[in-house]
């Protein structure tokens, strides 16, 4: 690779076969509801402690002081102070709990790969659009380099003698989500984590990865490289795409 930018894949397991856009919306809605509930709880606590009128404390008589069995200091915590302490305890407990719940929600409902249906301009390591002319000048036949594709995920664009192939490959291993490098000497994509291998078109040839790399369509839009979701049959396996 001439220069392989580092991308962080957001999927904890890499597999998005069972994930759908509905799950993403459900996860986002769940997180928003939790944040809203926490905000309402904090606001209610603040209002409760703000608008509580101070209560007058009746002076204790000497007999009461003696029956108490201890020295009377003249200070009795009022309701407002106690509510403030309750608010501090609840807030300090609620924040880490909500963070943990949000992490679990993100784990079980990860965002799926893929775009919204239209072509999306490819970006370089800094997110800048990649022009077709600059790509052709800087790459030779069968060169592969990572770009930011659908939803910013790392896709391999494959060069040809006079342009690019009509498909791109998501570089995320279908085993546990590692970014898979292209090994030119072996003419394969080889996962450095657990040894999964894929051929030059991203078809899995050795496990433990169970599935081939996800596909995307490539095109040139306004002079820039672009990718679009691949929704039809996988030409490598003859099956429906698992990443839909």
C-alpha cells in the first residue's frame, strides 16, 4: 500500500448481517430517551431544592435538650440542605449508570454499514474528496487503497489500467471487525488478527471469517470518486448480499 490511512470501525463485532436501519433508529431513540429522562430528573431536583421555602425551627427547651442525651449545638439541617444532598447523590449515581446503559445499547444495536441509497463522494484520510484524475495519476493497475466510503467506513478502491473497478470492498473482517490489509505478494487480503483470508475480489477463502467482504458500487460523480450501496446479488457467491 502506498499509504494506508487508519480507520476505526465502529462495530464491535464487525458483522452487520442481522442489523437494519430500524435498529439504528431504535438505538438512537433509546439513547435520546435516556438523556431526556436524566435531564428531567436533574431539572426536577433543582426546582425542588430551589423553591422550597425555609422552615422556621422552633427553639428547643432545656428539657428537650437534656433528654436528647448529647450536647445541643444549635444547628439542625433544614429540608433544603437535605434535598440538595439527595440531588448530589442521585446525580452522581445516575450519570455513570446512563453511560453504561448507553454503551450496552450501542453494543446490541450497532449502526449498520451502507449509505442512504445514493452515491457518496469518497474522501481521503483527511476527508477531502478524491478526484478521479488524481487517483489515476497516483495508482497503477491492480493497486488498492483505502478511502472513506459509505458513512465514513474504510473501503478499498481497486485500480485498473485506465480507471477503477466498478465495485469497492469494505475492509472490515467479517469475523471480529479488524481492518484487513491487502498483501500484494500473496494477492490476498489477510486479516492480522486471526488469519482470515480473502481473494482479490474480497471472497473469503479461509476462516474463521464466515462471510466475504461487503461490496459497494463505484462511480465518478462531478469528477470525484463515489461509492453507493450494493443491494443486488453478490456476483462472487451468487447469493443475496448479507450486509443489506
